[in-house]
């Protein structure tokens, strides 16, 4: 699905937020972890099975509240091949639940290597007479340090198969500026990356005025977020840094256009670890996540008109 | 293993080259592909099994000739979870064959996410009382667009577990310069990234004067390669772009220091696809790869004293 579909899902749910599925062993309710370790021992497979059960529970409740989820590949790769299988199953489960699925993989490469990543996450794998999906996502995150050679192969598959990507423009971390804030000519590197992607995707502008290449722009730099919104009028923003990383709904508001669209705000830990605050040992992890996701929706909508 | 171990392996083999294991369906000798498709049908698993058999054959002969291999994750992710399992098995098989193993994954992230990648590829995964390796590599490639927050978590694991990473500084592709050649102050972004990693790793300088953070610098920009060698005296170089991408042994020579060390040159397609030129339908893929690897060794050593 494209950015247009994402915008429509945001409107349906009246909620411009995306939940990051970032499991870690200590984020899994103890009863789930115990069950799988009893069944398969202290193995990578047991943890991977626990991650998948946790994700399915979260997706079941979140698919009623949010338009999208963003599973973070690193936490699944941490468990080796069984973890990657749980990642693939999570992407498919989220997609089957009607969510827009952003695989947060931050892949980057050139030529046939970038093509392989594109087909793996956004396109199809051809085997003899058969075509299959390797990883079932609508969109992935991409790092653009390699320039347009590292973006075009992804964009081609997006156009062919109606998908989108989000390119890292200004990240939410403290040292983001070391490279992204360097000034070349009159502009910062981050702005130049933003202009590069807006230009590359110019012929993919959809029904709401946004192209197939979105930008990752952190909520932790609110002034820059507003500046980016002005300079990159056709680029949809994926905004990390809300909640646990310190960004507020007011900070994130600058990511939206005058119509109240053009961005989606990510929260992870606050939602998926909400069970840790209720004193029920994780047995209520679904309800706790749903409550927190609704709280975030309220905070976001109070600062916006969606 | 660290950069010191890599340098020692280069000296043992008298060969500063690394072979990229970049399989694609059409790179696999037809008799291998046929066998696995007959056994498991037109499935991702059949292709993954074929990739692994091809890699093992290559590793068996190459481990006598080269010090290192660099398996490219994208081509395995292309096959979904079964491909990632073949990737993990390939890394382990190469390591068990005594090779220095560089997982070309170009990962990048911050905080606990970067830690997850670090432990997955360079460290250990903890499950209850047990520690396991998820992916068995000595080194990985890393994209540094996120700044030092995106490098430190990897460096910490390198120090703890005696590993190394290679950070993308100047890539070998045509559009590399769009971001990497932007001039900020008096220096190009690529040089500033190089200086950043040399500074971050300053306290990890090993027996040969090189730190635990190497740099990826393409052979396709020979003048810059020489300039980088002068400016980054403590940074070991991984040099792509030789052979199929147009870089020659003479171009790559600028990556080495006065002692003839300090770099390793990558070749992929020319070696792993050498069987396509012998007219024997791939039955001689091992011998053809060995011949081509020896030819590259000769070309490299003619331009260097190793």
C-alpha cells in the first residue's frame, strides 16, 4: 500500500500515530516467556515464539486503534534466524489485521544489492514459475548516505507494486547533528537529503500531495521539524522520538500541514511496556497497551485537527 | 577476531583480498539449483539450500587462498527467513574454515536498537542462564549517518569481544558524492565521517597501528583513496569496486600504507561467477573461483609488497 492508503487509514482511525513493535526479553510478560521456555528450553526459538505471541496480542488490540505498526528488525535479528522468522510472521499478521506495516530495517545499498532488499521487503521473489513475498511489508525505512543510487532501486519497486519508503533525514538521537547538521553551501546535510528525495519522487505525488518517499524526522528537534515541513511540502513525515525519547505532542505538531495531515508519530516503549505499570505481571498487557495507545491518540488529536 | 587478526591472516596468505559472497539465483550452477528444486519444489527453502551448497563449495577452495570473505546479507534476505538461515550457516561455515568473516549488513541505528544489532552480529544473546551467538561474524559493515550514537554501541561490543566494524566513508557507486562529497567547512562529509570514526576508536589502536573501526572506501575513486590514506592513518580500509565495478589493482594500491598493509580489496562477481566463462555449466565452479582468486592475488601483489 502507498502513502495515500496510509493517509486514508489515519483518517479512518482519526489517529496519526504508529506503534513501534520493539520487543526485548524483559518487555515480554513473564507468563508468556515462561511458557515458551518450558516448552522449548532456553533457546533462541523459545524467545522468538514468545516475541510472536506478544506481538499478536498487541496487534489484536492495536489494530482497532491505530492505522499502522512499525516492527523494528534489530530486536528480531538479535535472536538469529528464528527471530527473523518471527519478524516475517509479525509483518504478515499485522498486514492481515488491516494495519499499514512499516518494516523498520534502515537498509541501504546500491545496484543489484539494493534491488535484492527492495524485492525482499516491498516486492516479490521469483523462483522458477512462482512469485512469493519474502517479508510482507508496505513500507521500509532506508538510509540514504549512498545517494540516489541507493534510493532509486527502492523507488522503482514502490512504483511497480504500490509501496512506499521512509528515508532517514533528521534522526531523533543526540548526536544526529554530527553529520546531519553539517552545513554545505547554505543548507544542512539533512535538508539536502530531504530535497534529494523530494526531487527523486516528484513524479509519484498522490491524491493528498505527498510522494512515495517519506522522511524520518525526529520529534526531539521541534523547530527543525517545522522548518522541514515548510521546505519539504510533498514529503510525508515519519516522526520518532515521541514519549520515551522526550518529544511531546506539541513538539510533534509541527510535522503536520495546514490540513492536519502529512505525518505519523511513532511511540514504542510507552505502549508495548504499559503493562509494567499496572501491577498485574503482564496478564493485562493487551488492555494496558490499548489504554496507552488511546491516551496517545487523545494527546495527538488535542494538538491537531485530523 | 580483531583487525590485528585480519592483518595477520593477510600476511599468512600473502593476499590482501576478500571475496564477496553475493549469490543470486542465476549465479548458482544449474546442476545445484536443479537438485534442490527437485527435492523441495520451487520454494524459498530450495533456493536457500542451493545458496548454502554453493557457498560451502566456494569457501572450501577460497579458504586456502584468501584471508577473508564478505557475505552480503541482502541476497539472503531476498529469500526471506530460509535465506537468513542460509546466511547464518554460511557465516559459521566460513568461520569454521578459518576465514575472517565480514557480514556485509550495513546496519545502523541508535541506543538499545544498535545494541541489539551489535549483540546479534558481534556479541552474544543471553537467554536465562545461556549465551549464544545469533550470527557468527568477526566484523560487520555499519552506516554512520546517525553520528556517534550510531557507532558507539557497536564499538563497545568490539572492545568487549575482540571484534571490528567497517563504517561506510566513501562508497564505490556513481552517486556516492551526492552526500559524501558535500563540503562542510573545509572538508568533505566523507572525510569528516572518517575523522569521526578515527577519533571514536582512538583508544583501540592495535599492534599494526590500526583501530577497531575500519572504513569502506571505494576503489572507483583512486585519488580520493590516496587522500584518505594520508588523512586517516589509523583506519584500516575495506575497498569495494575492484573488478566488475571498474577499479584496477593499481587504483586500489593507494589504500595501502608504506609497509603494504592497511587495506583489503573486495571482489565478488568475477570470482564467484568465474564458472560462467569456462563452458562447463558450473560443474567446475570451485576450480574456476580458485583460479580467478589466484589471478586477483597475483594482480594485487604485483602492485604491492605484502
